[in-house]
C-alpha cells in the first residue's frame, strides 16, 4: 500500500500514481481544508488522466467530497455515541474498549437511540460548526499553531481522546477494468442509517426513471440534511455519465467500519441507460 497525506508534495504524488495498478494508494484525511482538497483533487486528476477517463474528473471530485464529508460526520456521530454510552452505563466500557459491543444487542440499541436524541444532534451541529470555523482559519492563516487555540480545545480533545485516530481513509485501487475509490471510516453503518440511505436512493431512482428529477429535489429542499439529498446528487451525476448508481456507488458495512465505494470503468463496453431528462 502506497501511503500519502496532505503533507505529500505534488511530485511525490505523481510518483505514487505511476505505481498505481501494481499497488493500491491510501490517502489519509483528517480535515477537508484547502491543502487536503488540493492534494486530493490533484491525485484524482492524475489517476484519471493516466487511464484516459478525464471526462469523469469533475463528477468524481464532487462525489468523493460528498462521501468524505459524510464519513467525517459519521465519525463524529460514532464518538458522540461511544462517549455517551460510557456515561450512560459504566458496565458498557469494557466491551467498548475491547470492541465487543457491536454484537451486543442492548448496547447497539442504545447506540441507535443516542444518534436520534435531539440533544446529541445539537452537539454534532456544534462540533461541525466549530470544525468549519477552524478549517476557514487554517485556510486563511496557514498556521499549524491554530490547533492550539483555546477556542478549539473542545474539538481537538473530542477528536484525540478516542481509542482510534480520527482519520478517514481514501483508498484507490485498479481492479480488472475499473478504478475503485473507497472511503473508509472507523464507525459502523447501523441499520437505521442503512435503511434511510437505501430508501432515499431508491426513491430518487424512481423519480429519475419517470423523468421527474426536479420534483424529487423540490420536495426534499426543506429536509435536505436527513433526506439523502447529497447522495441523490451523486447518483444523478452517475446517471448523467450513463453509469448505474446501484453498481457504481456502493455503501456498506464490513468489520464494523463503513465503506463508500465509487467504481469507474476504465473501458466502458455498453451504455446502461437510455436518455432521460437531466436536472
């Protein structure tokens, strides 16, 4: 596995891309700040150029950004849940510390309750807003010492005081005739989230196949945060590239981690879709 991060320079990223195919590439992401975005965009662009599918560039960047943003949010949710579980019942701590709580129905039922709690939703919003302010300041001042600022202490402590590092992984692999971009976050895809995601994506596909794409987005505008609005836009971009979202954007749980996989064909042998109205 070839590893890079936001500190890797562009020449070294080019060298990594030259070896892709023989080895997979791992890009570790903590923040989606300007430097990280720039390096990720450059990495994706170089890979697509290598395989002569630059036509997917803008849509690939858009989809990966959405998947990474969702992964970061899910990671915050996971840490909120773990911290809350330990406070709720100290007897849960041992199983949580040993990663044995996933198979405990009682603990996971409580986990699901925690992420539906309004107070915890407000806590998540506060953390995401604080992160947004921090990233804006990082981009503006380009100063690593910003992380030591007292106003960000709650956010940094929240991220660091966990068993596993707060890192989202972007893995890029070449498999047969496809490029696979996989976003991995160290939190489970619980049933309530999986059901919501599948339901909204299915609803969008039904609207799309009826040529009613605009209706879907108009009806979801007031509730976009929880309605799968972002993933629907990702699916739309795949449809507009004659790619079936069911086959080319897959979200699943494995070993209690969430995987979001974008699959792009290097050699497309047929068009899956007939013409539809585009949004």
